[in-house]
C-alpha cells in the first residue's frame, strides 16, 4: 500500500467519527489517528467531536473518496493486506456522503457493498474492534429503510425527522422483499451494537436507532390506502389502549379519500409482519404528496408509542395543525375526527407537561366532536366514551379522585363483570382486545387506590428488614415486620391478582397487550407483598418485571416507566438473594436510561431520580455503606431540582419526602441535615394538604390524607432531634386533621372568590356545593366538565391572589396558639407525641403568646413504653368484634377489655399525666384545677387521659381536660362564642326505640332544665306533652346546625343539641355514624345513619364569621373514637366542631345505657343549674360518678334516682367514656339563668320500661 493510499486512509479516519455515531456531523479527528493506531476501542474519543455540518459541497470528502476508490479498483482481493481497512473506510465515506444529503443512491449501494465486504474478512486481515464498530454503525444507518436525509442535520444529526419518514412511507411506492430484507439486516446490526460494550452516550444512540427502525418497519405497510390503514393498525397495536379509536381513524380515511373502511385485525393474536409482496394498488389515483393532516395525525400517534419521535415542542405544533377551520370544512365527520385527534394530542401534552388546562380542552374537544355528528352515527358513541376516559389524565396531573371514578365508571361499563374468558366474547376481534385492555385498566385503578392507602417500603425504612424465606402460609407468609391493609383491602388485592393472572393466560405472549397486563399483575403482586410482608409475592413481582424489561415486544414508553421504577422494586431483591450489589446494578441501569428517550409523563425524570435515591437508601440500610447514603442525598436533591412546579402533586410529594428521609437518615449536624429534612418534610405535607383541598367530599379527602399519615409525626421527631420544639408544633399542624381543615377552607371559598371579582366562579362553586354530584358527571362522558375542573380553577384563582398560597396552606403559628391558650383561660395546649424509630416520645407545651414551646421528654411514650396501649387496642378490637357479632364469649371479651382499660389508666398517669402536671407546676401553673387542652397524636387519641391514675386518685380530680383534633381546630373553637344553652334547646330520643333509657333521659332533661325544648325521636310512653317536632332524621338534625338556611322549620340553629341514640365508630372514620330515623319509608336504617361524611359534606357549609355556636352532646357510643387514621382525628364530635359547634361531647367506647343516662342528667344539671362551661360540667359529672356518697341532683327521680345508687358507677368503664372537644373557656361562676322547674318529672311509663333492664342486672351499650 503506497504512501498516497496511506494518506488517504488517514484523511478518511479524520472525516469519519470514531464509532460511526453522529455521521452527519463528524468533524476532523483531534488526534489524526491513522490506520495503524492501536488500542482504540469502541469508545475511543477524538474523532467526530466537532460541530455538526450542514449539507453542501465537500471537496475534501469527494477527493478522499476518489483516491480510495482508485486504490480499491487496484486491489487483488480480500487477501491483500489492508483490504478490509480500505473497504471499511471507503464504504464509510460513501455512507457519510449519502447521509449528509449530498450523495446519491449509488453512494448508498456502494457503501453497503464495501462495508459488508470489510466485515466479512476474517483472520489476520480482519478489522480491529474500533473499525468493526464504526463499520457496523455506518452499515446499520444505510440499511435503515428511510428517506435520504435532506440538507442539514435531521433529528439525530443524520436521521430524518419522524414527519418526513411518515410522509415518505405514505407515498404510492412499492415495498418489496428487498426493503424488508434491508430492515431485517439493520435490526441485526443494531442488535450487534447493543451487545457491544459501548461507552456513554452511544447506547442511547442505539436505542434511538432501534426506535426509528420500529417506526420504519411499521411504515413498510403503507403507500396506498390499504397500506395506510395497515400502518395505523400497527401504530395502534404499539399503544393498545388506543385500539378503541381505530374505527375513528378508518372513518377519517374513508371520509377523506372516499374508500370504504377495511377489515378489522385479529384480536389477541400477534400483529402480522408487513406483506412481503407489493401491496395492491388503490383503485383511486394517490396524490404525490400526502395530506398534511394525515401526516400530523400519524406523527402524533408515533410520538405516543415512541416518545421523542417528534418531541414535545413539535407535538404542540401538530396539535394546532389539527385545529378545525373557522366555520368547519363542510364535512362534519372530518371536522369531528380532527377535533378528536386534537383532543388526544392535548391529553398527551397534559400528561407530559402537567398543563391541566389541556385536560379541560381535550374533554371539551371530544364532546364537541361528538355533538357535530348525528346521534346514530357510529363514531358518536365512541367519541362520547372517549371523553369519559379523559378525566383519568387529570388524576395523573392535578385532578382528584372523582376524576378517577369517572374513568372507572366508563371502563366498568364496557366490562362490568370479571373477565375470565376473553376469547369467548362476542363481537369483532378488536372488541375482544379492547375488552381485555379496559378490564385491565379497571383493575389497575383499584390497585392504584389501594396503593395510596397502604404503607410503601419507604415508610418502613425500605425492604431491608424483610426475611429471606417464605413463612408457612406461602404467599401469606409473614417475612418481616408485618403487613398493612384491612381484610377488605386484602380481599380486593387477592381478587385483582386472580383476575389478572387469568387475563394474562388468555393473551398471546407476542401480543403487545401482554406487557400491559403483565405490568398490572406485577403491581398487584408488589402491593400484596407490601401489605402482607409476603416474600413469595415479591418474587412474583420481580419475575414479571424482569420479563417485561427483557421482552422486545414491550413498547418504549412502557419500558421507560419500568426503567424508572425498577430500582425501587428491585430494592427488595437482596433480601432474597443476599446480594445488595444488585441494587447498585439496578441504579446504574436506571441512570443509563435516564436520558435515553423523552419522558412520557411530567416529572418522570424527577421520579426516576427519586427511585434511585430510595434504592440507595435501602442499600445503605443493608450494608451501612456511607457512600450509598451520600449518593441518596445527592440524587434526591437532583430529583427536587428536576421537579416541574405545580404539575404533579403525587410526584412532588414523593420527591420531597424522599429528600427529607435521606437527610434525616444522614442526620449530619455539620451539614444541616435535620434542618433540611424538616423543611422538605413540611413541604411534602403541604402538598398533601393541597391535594386534600382538591378532593370533593370527606371520603376522598381521607383517602388522600393518608399520604400524610404518620409523616407529620416523623417530621416532628426530626425537629425535636434538632432541638426545635416550635418547629415540631408547626410540623404536626401541617399534617394533622387535613380533612377537617379542608372542610373549613371550603366553607369560605365562594366569598373569597367573589371578593377577587370571580363572581361567576363563586356562583358555580355555590351551586356545586348545594347539590350532590350528578350521576351524569360520573357517567360515560356525559358530564359538562372534567370533575376536578371547578375545584382546580377556584383554588388556583385563590392562590394567584396576594397572600393566596399562604392563606390556603396556612397553619397557626405557636405564638398565635399561645395567645389563644391565654385568652381561653387554659394553662397549656399540649401535643402528646409518640416516639418513633426507637426514640422517646414527648409532650409539647404551648403556654402563652410570649413563652417558648417546651418539649418534655416522655420515655413512657416510646414504642416499648406504650405496650399497655397496644394491649388495650387488642382487647378493644376483640370486644368490639364480639359485640357486633353478639357472640357467646362477649362477657369474657368484656372483662378482658375492662382489665386492659384499667391497666391503660394505671400506665397513663406515671408515663404522661404525672410528669406533665409536675412540669406545669414547676413553670408556675399553681391554680386548681389545672386547665389542659390535649392534642393526642397517633393512636394516643384513644386514651382517656382524664382517667389517668395518679397518687391521689384520677387526673380529672386535679385538672379540667379538653381535647382537640389539632391546634387549628382549638383556635377556631376557642374564638367562637357560645349560644346560651336555653335559647333554643333540642333534645332527641332514640328514634329506633332500641335504648331503654333514652326516652327517660330526654324527658328528665326537658322537665328539669329545658321546658321549652323541641323534641325529636320516638318515646316508649307515646306522644309526649306538646308533641315532637320531627322523627329525628339526619336531614332534620343537620338543619339545626350553624350555616343551614333558616334552620329546622325556619326557626334558626339550635343552641343545644342533645342526641341520645346508638352510635358506632366505623372501620373508616368517615363512616362512623349515629343511628337516627330513616326517611321515605326506609325501615333498614341505612338512610337514617348520620355519618361523619354526611356531616362534613352537607350543603350550606358552616357558621358565618362571628356566628356563635351551639353545644352538641352525643349521648351515644364511640362518638369520639377513630379505629384507624388516628392523626386525622376524624370523629363525629370533631366533625361537629368543624361544622360550627363551639363545644361537643362524645364518647371513646361503648357505654352502658343506664350509666350514660345518669351521666347526662348530672352533666346538664351542672351546665344549666350550676352555670358551668361544658368542659367543667363534664368534669363535675365525672366527679359525681366517682363519689361513693353521690346523691341524685334535683330533677332526677324515679328509676334514674335508683340507678344513681348503684355502687359500680365508679368503675372507669362507667364514668370515663365521655370527653369534651371545643372551647375550653370557663364560664364565670353564677347561679342559674332562670329558676329551674321543681316539679318532679312524670316518667312513670318509662320507669316501668326501665325496671326490667335494672332488675335483670344488664346495662346494654349505646
């Protein structure tokens, strides 16, 4: 090889990139490596690093090609030394010239011939690794079936953009075996490159090339109309959820080109390969240039299946391309199709950018499209159905759970029953595929709801504590600290797993529906693993994820989402395989994929970084490696920096919480970790609070609030560790009682909107608040707007106002709480905080406006110290279950519960109340009795702290106790005036006649204290003197609360509402209820339940500013008890305070009917005769019960007086159930406002009714 050829080869090396990537922009080599360069691997740098060059004359390139072409002609054959190298570089130059857009088809063919020959040489003359990789790159690019690049670099520097490819594929060209073979060759070459150890970012380039090839192979079926329809079929298979719009797209072509719709593709079968023979020509003459609208539509669909095909910026332009012309085109069907395609583009942009206004536009566009068609048009129903799917997009961005329910209803209407035999379904094949997809999505929505309610591994500190073997129960075997979730929730997950398994078995593994179903099954197994600590389910989830990621049929956007979540899921694997390094491998793979393609969802990059951080936290937990912890902090900070503001509440919440956990785990005081953890944790809680505000109704609010469950306690613990007691109070306030706070905020929304000049929005809010959501809004696209639209617009308008964000998310400052403590006459507002993660608990004392918050350490509130509380909860659950089932063992459960209650009170004194009173005394609180307002956190809210045993007796003997759901609710109640109780009292006797003592209680109260009281309910004696004002339905009693228009019978709100009936704490706080009278002939009682949800969601809102509130007394069981979601403090009593009561009295457990009646009569005597405030009157009644020398007060006569002499009344179970919520403000000491009646009550009829209960020795609970 002479010197001229060597120089030409060196020049060729400079003109070609080192690896073949970036062919259109390769610049000169920085090192000028010649043909004898050694040690240059596939990642050698230097060549191809220059700026991209546009097309134009290239004399250096042409001259080098000419010199090497002469040398190639003079070669004797492949055995001549250097032949393979010459062929590789000359073939590369031909390829580069073609890919620059300045060559010809002859350059492409000659480059292909030479590169194939060079790669075929084996033995001593074969290409080294560097040259072989470069030759493979160029040959793969030349074999891609695509149009020749035009002037200038394309999307990848030399690959034409997606729209040019689509337009090329739609031309009336004949596609033969040769083109199909070229595509297959390109695929094989890309596989070879994928297997090579290429340095970053070259693997990303390979991924982009394979994505482009997928689009090319799809386009091979296009060219005439049948080919074009085939193209759309294939694109729709790449995004199975869109199969439902296939008739729409077929209809578009039929309308535009006058051709009939074509046959449907087979369902539940793999998509066939493109035809090997030329597609038959269309009868009509095809235009030379495709319709721009068709190109835009296809490019948009390509972007769905392969994110980045056109990019987000171009997608915006494509959506506008589909805008209908003013006045329409004259063809309603075509206009409807364009509107619907534009709506799909808007929905995609909403998912990708978080622009929720596009959700509204997409919804309106689909409805408008349907309205332009005749009602009987085949597309009209389809478009209406599609509009029902749009709300789910809002759920992913900034919508609410009502959006999700709207979508679930649409999908459920398609397949209302479990789908066990899809192939047996009737209808066309595509309908069977749609049935599988829609049913899978229904199950996915159920799992998503449960996922939000269960404890994720991050909340347990990762998966690291789980055991490495299954328990004896197989998939139910406990492998660690125990699972979460109620039996009902577990049953739902079991049903989802079973049906998804059946669906997966019905789908061909090659069908693109298969990964979709498999992904949902993986999520179901993972959720069951987390709920039950089941290692077997975790293994099943991991196997499915590995299968999905390895399956070449998995679409890019699906693979992308699994790459994002893979580190978090795989974090459990080391507990199975004893290999924590697997986590690091997953982290490395996820980092590599981070920038490979454009994100499909807003904040996807931030969530990927967050998942990486969570995996690294687990690795640190398993290994103690500080580097992993530091990396977790770094990645979580990168995740926060990548967040798109106000675009995705769930993603923002999770990213901020991981950032907080990472800093809290490191806890380096020198780096300020705890301060950062508290700030980030508080921000995460604010996001949850905002999300609760977005919900409609207490039920949805509670579901959303669970994302903050336990987290406020953790943030408060971090603040305490940082010696920031005031910060701990702020943290608790941000995350507590979110549903109650949302109800309070919602009351004033219309007035605030009106003040901002948003009168129409304010009126729309009022209309929506005064009526339940119409069924149409939850139906198949029939609602007028996306369900979350109104709430989103209203809250955004308020946030945009000066001070808006602070006002909506405001929580009281410690100084503000301290001022309220002083004004209310209390000595302290006390937060009782259980210890977490092995730490002691604490009491946080807020005592006055200028006094600092004091943190009192309480070892008795540590996890170990709280064992009596755990024992009590176990006994209470057994008692409650057996009472509901009326089992024979109930007496045994009753005795066990009462013993546990006594032990609980014996623990509460020395563990908490004693040290608390001692600290207050040391700080100067010397008056007797001490006045306390308690905010018990976590499950400390079930403890009767006023019954705590001290050295001299019970805590209520030395202190007045009030309770509050939060500092904010205390502040609100303490600032509310009281109505005089005798102004308009209302007394309600058990409307169901189940309680023997209820009528006696009510008639005694009326005769002794409230002669002008309105009576509701039923009376065993028959109609009482003066009659009743109503049956005692929920609607009647709701009308007596503040904010109700006109009150009951137009008489205004009650001053006192006393209800003696059955009550029960529900499995969920929102369904805790009073049993009242039914309406409309309802004999079942369902319609007569006054639930927490009904209280908070009632029309009319709460009291007007400055309106005084009533006293509400719930003489019923479990009316101040939460069985779960303790930090929401959501009970009937707290709900009543939220709805305008200044004071409310409720009970913590099931109480005896007779004891409750006694307590209430004495309570009202202290209230009405002695003039005590409700909290003091309740304490006085409790002290009366404790007094063995007790005497019946005036007005108590008959059987009740005899009941008062019963010796067992001093038992804690008899007297301590009732608690006070609301204002702790005492009344000035005074005599009775009016002289009470001295006439004995006429209760002889009820005496006979109650005699039987007393004589039998039974006191049935309320």
